[in-house]
C-alpha cells in the first residue's frame, strides 16, 4: 500500500510551497514543508544551517524530516525541498507515496521567481550566478526528478488555480487506479 500523501518535488522556484498550500487548503489536508520542519528541528534558518554546519548536516536533518513526514498517517500535501531527492533513502520514501508531482519550469522563470530573496533567503546554493547554478542543478537532477515522480506539470504560463486543478486531476486518477 502506498502512503496517502501528495508530494511536490522540483527545483527551487517552481512553486512547491505556494501550490502545496493552496492544494492542501482545497483538499482539506494538512500542508507540510520540509524546509520549515528542518528549521524547526535545527532551531535556526536553512541558510544558517548551510553556513554554520554545512550542506551535508542540512541533508542529514532533511532526511530525518522526510522519513517523518512520509510516515504520517494523515493524508497530507508535502512540499519536498529541491534537494530532497538527492539521497536514495529519501527517494524511496517519496516513491512510496500515492502521488508525486514534479513541478518544472524553465530556468529563466525560476531565476525571476527566486531573485527577490537572493543572498538572504533560504536558498544559499543560488546566491552567486543563479541562472548557471539552476542550470547545473537541473542537469544533475532532472533524471532524478523524472524517476522519482509519478507525473510532471510544467508550470510556465499557468496560474496557481490551473496548476492546482491539474494536480487534483492527477491525484483523483491515482486514487481511481488504487481502488
Ligand atoms: C535546496 C532547495 C531549497 C532549500 C535549500 C536547498 C536545493 O528549498 O532546501 O536551499 O538543494 O534545491 P526549496 O526547493 O523549497 O527552495
């Protein structure tokens, strides 16, 4: 049996948190964001974990959080931070969920969406030359996002409502198959 969650994966700036919140509200589910839970567990911001403890310490906490959220009984909407798919154990947890949607968008859009918090937000990996960094991350991760997801939604040109509608359709189709 698959875990009853909807998991959103994809690069920084694809809208996992924004879409996830709206989706959760519309479906009457709880919304969980792995970055927010990492911050709670670490007692400091994602940026501070990266800067003070290093990326691998961040990935260790992230892995604990992924295992926890996927293990919840309550059907939830989970926004899995962009790098959560990097560890094999995380991928296994995520693939064990009913619906895993890869949100995708061209790098130009991701740069636009992430630039307002550049240098101070929770994305230290793209502080310098975000377009090249995001292209490099795409190259590294694209196949992983593809293999880990059940579906892909290209969000370019779509409003929040339309993206949410598509994910609801995807999840209803998955539930139908699971019957
Ligand atoms: C990261 C994505 C970020 C945050 C951290 C690392 C990544 O989360 O976890 O900066 O490696 O892609 P979002 O995907 O929510 O921006």
